[in-house]
C-alpha cells in the first residue's frame, strides 16, 4: 500500500461527538437528521450522494412490564415481539434452559411463558413460536438489559415469509431477578407471571445513503467495491454503529484524496433498518439493485462497532474464504496480530450472498474472553443505554480505520481482484471429504470432488496467466473471477436461491449441501432413506453444476488469452 495519510484523530473524534447527539431509531426524524450529516460529509469529499427512501417493516419497542411473585421486575421488550393489550398476558412459567430445540421438545410449553437463560434471540423466538408458547422471559447474563430484534425473517417480510414472524410476547429481565424465578421452577413450584409489551411494528419509510466515486479512468458502469455499515442505533449507539460510521467517513475521505491508482469505483451505503428491521435496508437494496450488483460489484466490506474500549483482539473477524488473505495482510500490517478469521455468521447486513458477492468483516475488533457469556465480544455496554462516547478508544478507532483503509486500497487498486479461489477449494474439499466419509454408500459424491479438482486446476492456470497478463487479459481475468463468485458464493453461504433471502436463523457451513448432510445423519436402516435421497441428489446436482460452470468460466478466460 502506498503512503496513504493515516486516519485523522481529530476528525474521528468530531464524528464520534456528532453521533452521540441523537438516538437514531429506524425511520424517525432524529435518524434522518443524522443521515443528513453523513450526506454533507460525503459530498464534501467529492462523492456523488443520493438519499433513498423505501418501505420497510420496522418494529420499535416501547414500555414493558413484568410481574411475578407480586413484584414488578425491571425489564424491556424487544423489536418484533408481539404487542399486548392493556390486559397483558398471564400464564405459568416453564424453564427451558438456554432454549435449545431439545429443551422445547421435552416439555409442553403451549400457552405458557418460557423462562430462558441468555439474551433474546431469533432462534429461541422461532422455537417458542413453533411450540405454541405464549411468551418468553429471557434472563440477562448480568444486570444490563440487552436490546434485540427477535424476528427470524431476514429483511422485511413478504407474503411468503410473514407467517414466520414471532407469535410470542418477548421480554428480558436482569440476572438476579431471573435467578429467583429459575430456582422456583427448578424446585417444582408453580410460578405465574404477567407480561405487558408496547411494540410499534409496521411499515414506514426508512433512508439509505448511497455515496459513490468512480475510478478516474473508468466509465460510469465500471466495477465497484461496496463499503457499508448501518446508521440506525439502539439508544445513542456511539460504538454500535457510530464508531464504524466514523471509520467509513474517514476512510472514504482519505481514499478520495488518492483516487488516481484506483482500478474500480467505491460505493458507500449507510443502512437504516439493521437494528429494528432485521437488516431491512440492505435486504431491500440487494433486491432493488440486484441486476446492477450482479454486473458490477466485486466485493462487499461491512464494518460494525469499530473503536471499542478494550477491543484488543483483531484475529477473529469474519471473512469469506477467498478474501482471507486480504484480511490477514491488513490486520498484520497495521497491528502485528495474525488474523485467523472465522466463517461469517448470519448477521452484519450480509444481504448480498445470493447475488454472489464475496464479503468480509462486520465487527472487526473484539474484547478478550471474559467470565460472562455474551452473544458478541463487543463490550458489556453493547445494545444498552451505556453505549456512549466514554466507551470509544480513539487509539483503537484509528487502528481499526487503518485496517479498513488497507483492505479497501487493496480491493480498489489490485490489477487482479484478490480473490483466492485456492482457499475456497481447500475449504470445500475439507467439507466434501468429511461428508463423503459420513455418507458411506448412501450416495456417491465423487463427481463433486472430481469437479472441484478440475476447478482448482483452472484456478492455477488463471493465476499463472495473471503473472504476465496485459491490460486486456487482466480485464478478462477480473471479469471471469466476478462470474465465478456469482456461482460459488451462493454455494458456500446460501441454500441455493439467488433471488430470495434465507432466514435470519443460524445456518450451518455450506447450507447448499444440507440435503447431503441430512441423508448422512439418518440412522442406518431408516425407512426414510429414499425420501432423504431425493433432496440429497438435488443438492449434489446444485453443487456439481456450480463447480462445472466455474471451471468452464476460468478455462474460457485462459483459452482466450492463449489465442
């Protein structure tokens, strides 16, 4: 990377000060006022800006009340919880541990309120709804009450997915209050609780700020890097996501000052609806601009919660296999830490896997392991009223911004897109070999390993070609790499449907191979084997087709260059 200017500490601090002025609930005037600040800043750096407005299904939690044992317990309700009337709900309480599927299967929760250890999640809410529970009462891991969206539907619901929305009233109470109720349940006592929840859920207009700067030598429809983060917040949300928004603004400013070497454009998107609409902004954008993203977007870099106090761990941010080397280089150059990386979870506005866009990050820097079990390693103040400027460490914010800057520079200027498909092939081979061992003679997947091998040979041929390629050949290579990503990112991260979003529930690795795994998990001699083989065969065909087309795409690029 050239001698880019380092992030300006005073500018970052000024952005943090600005983001601490307003609570930015999705679709509210205060949020829009803050979006106008982003718009002015981006325009001042030379970016073309456009503020889009779209319909989004947004849920803003209001007041809540929990009564048990004649006491009113300190509590909150959650985004996408069912709202109650003034009468609330009253029912017996059933303890289900951490809310695993086995716990729900072992006890009748119909018409009852389930008591659950841990922060409210979409996974527990989906199980509670499916098993007929009336309400959920979550026990915080500490004295703080963590705001959450509990919908398992990714983005705004359609007529197809609206039936998956929660059907339970969901509240959270503090650790000590929950411990008393848990002890009563475990002692076999009958515990009755009453829940009241005021939740404003419905369609409203929400903003997206799009800011774009093309490469100097490229036409208006040339490829671009997508750089995104949400702007809506829980409470003031100065770390989540004010820190990341400050990083975005400063990186965009510095990159614009060194635009000459860019080979691709840069498009920033600031989302609403992340916190209160289950990623409704990025999901809508992926749907509305699907064709353009498919044709032009080379990679997606998302940032969340940068600059947190005590966030010293830089080794575990999420990145797709083919971009791991880009992340590792940036983290090591800036911090000296060795980035191991991890597979993406179903979070962080990753709405673009169906399109086939390689992605990296989300949260970038994390807290060291602690004694309290949290959903994320982003600090005890995350998703609480305590997420204020006092928990921003400007040294960490400069560091995190520098890492993002390094990544973006590489993606913008590399002659060949830094998509390492040998890493993809190694990851898929490991998955397939394990699956083959488990399947035994139930289904032959040799075709997948064979086609993966042929694809890997094509990757190596393209890599050799790139070493001496001229500009025309480089353009052909990059075009073929983009086409390959459209085939393989959905294979790696979706169930195989490019034009709709999978649920927001946790996904296994390689969800497109789920049918093969389900067949492998069947007990020997099961009478269901022929049924499971039908879906397994379809999954095998999906993967075989994607690998064949990916290999053919790269082989065509090599053949064209050889003429």
